[in-house]
C-alpha cells in the first residue's frame, strides 16, 4: 500500500499542476481563433502563460484545487478499505506540500479541516471489473464552475428559447441554455458534460462521468454524436467568450451521455467545467501499487512556452488599442471616475484578500486595517509557511465575485474601498453602489493563479487566519497586477452587456432542429 499511496500522490500532483494533452490542444485552438488585441485574446494569452508557469513551477494551475473526486475500477479481491486510506494520506500530503489548497470545510461551522479531509471528502467511488489492473481517474473541479452546473426537468420554459419538450430537441435547448446561463462565471471557455435521464442524483453523476471522456473522442451513439457536434458549432455563436469578455470561443468541449429514466421524470443535467480542466488517470498494478501507464496521453502535446515564444508574446498582456492606467492605493474618487469599462489597469502596492467569511464579518464588525481608498481582492490563495514562519504565495487567482453580491456595495461604502478585483462580475446592487460611491470592479483572469502569484512580491501580514487559509485576509504587495475594468462608476457593466447580447443570440436557436 505504501507504493500505491506514492502513486496516488503522483497522480494528485500531476493533475493539479499539469493540464492533460487533449485540454491543452483545445485551449491552443481557441487561442488561435481570437483576434489579437481583443480582451478575449488577452485573457487567453494570460491563461497560456499561466499553464506554462504551472508546468515549470510544478504548482497548482488554479488556486481552487476543487473537490477531489476519484473514480476507481478494481479487480475482484483488491482491498478497497486500504486503498481509501492510502488516497486520504496522499491527499493530506499533497495539501501539506502546497499542491492542493485546504478546501474541506465543515458545512455547519465553516471550520476548515486544513488537510482536505472531512466527511465525504475526498469523493472516492469504486467499481469492480474483470480486468487485472486498477484504473484510477481523478478530477479536481473548482467551485466557480461547480456552481454553474444546472439541471432541467422537461418539459420546461427556457429564457430566450421557449418551450423545451421531452425529446432530443428539448435536450438541445437545455444544453444551449446551460452555456448561456453560465456566462463567464465558471471561468469560460469551458467544457460541459451532459447526462440525459436518471433521477436528480444519478443524472448529475452521469453528467460528471462525461467529463472523464477525452475531449477528442467520438460519441458511439449517432444521435448524441450529432448533438455534440451541433452544440460545439452553435454554442460558440453566443459570443460570451473567454471570461465572459465576449469573443469567438465560449465552449471547448461537449460530451453527452444517456441512461434510462422512470416515465414520470425527464432530467437533463449539465456539469460545467472551467478551462482549468484538471482530470487525469493512471493504470496501477494491484500487486505492486506501481503506476503502469498514464491515461489521456494520446495525440500531440502543446508546449505553451514555445507557443508564447512563437507568437512573440511576452508574459505581459497584449492590449492593442485599449486605454491603460496604473493604480496604487490609496486611490482617490477622482482617479476611479476616470476609469471606464474596457480599460486595463495595472496595480502596484497593497491589496487585501477578502472572500465569503470576511465579507460577512465586515458587515457588523470593524476592519483590522484601514481600508479607505484600498483594493479588495476576491481570492482564496494557496499559501505555504516556511521553517522561519514566513508565508509564501503558491497560487492566487481570483474567485467568483457574485457570491459577495449581498455585501459588496455596503462594505465598499462603509470602509471607503475604491476597487474590488474578482472574476465573473457582480450584480445590480454592486453596480449601483459603484456609481454612488465612486468605485470600480476589476475582472482578473479566472484560474490564472500562477500568473497572479508571480505579481505578488511580498506577504506583509494576515488577519482572520482563524477563518482558514483561503478565507483569511492576506495583505499582499503586488507589482504589475493586471485586470480589466468590467464595471465602472458610471453605471456601465460589460457583464450586463454580454449577457444581454448573448440572450438575443440565443433566440436564433428557438426553432426545432432535431425532430
Ligand atoms: S479556473 Fe475558475 S472555475 Fe476553475 S477552479 Fe479556478 S477559479 Fe474555479
């Protein structure tokens, strides 16, 4: 079992730090399609740069290392209890080594276990089979995209698309709607797994199962093959684009599975996965515990270091004709009022992380630091403490901002905060507060955890460590931290605009296609 534990550790580290070949090819294809100088092209360049850095540093691609889910097939007679124990040990070790963020919290108290273990975490699903080796597959699916999963109960009425009936055409409408409703919040461009049939829980299981298929495989079911192709061709016409900035590529892969259902229910379940599609697998020898073969290795690999060199792109982004500003806190209202949607800002100096626990806390308490004129970063970083007690940032991309919508506007006004950085945009309440108070929302590139960690030059303090590492308030000194203004102090929101135009485009798919 010691060897098996070692093999599982290798699988976890490789999954967290290196995207599989099929995913890399899909991202490279998307990058080639975007026109230089657009926001989407800039986002994809940052993503490419981030993948390269994660490869080189053997560090997490994204700071949200997700809920580890293992799907394991074992020959009859293999001890599953011992395997489970070895996997749990490997998870705890990978967390200690900064390859996974401590991501397991008590659902009632919010307490972080610190080692990624807990009731039901990690998810480990066993199945027996008659082959003579063990097949272990692992997916690390982050919260931003998990929260964009959606389930439809047919028949139903869909915004922009009208009635979706209990047939292939109704399923088609549900899938297009699923892509539309995700917008950029699940860190598009994304991959979707679709499960048709089952009940509410087995339908979602089937949808997630599809994410274990290779991006380039061909569905053996002819009807589903056609549907997959149709979705890939048409979902990209919605124009949501990378990070919801608008653009040519919204979807990188679509895989559909089907199972029986009971006559009264007809579910279509959609599992959305961000571009940081971390899933890998290995074949293991049950006698020795050694890895015999790595899975998902077919086809050409994309070396993003070479890709970036080839295009003569630098680690810094190409922003074409876009206006560019440098910000350093404390920021004045006048500086903020100059900024408009579409501007690129480069931040130097201090920023403070704050996510769910801190926003809730600050509603009724004082802040431990003076936040007047400051910048809040929606981020739960991966941090490691060295033997001298000094903290180091291992991964630090933005988290989904919409979760803070109930608090954000009020907190900005209460403490005089001038800018928030996050991803996916925020709602009407925050937009109104930005206008009234003089604030901006800055969209960083979701998942670009290595890219942003590199911009952080020092960790100057921390508060609320008792909330757990991801939820604490980290005081970070940054240099050249780049983000795009997507909500300004004049009532403009790029997110609102893209949502509106994609809804209009969705309506072109109202008429039946599959009889
Ligand atoms: S890339 Fe985005 S959605 Fe995916 S895990 Fe990272 S933050 Fe979450």
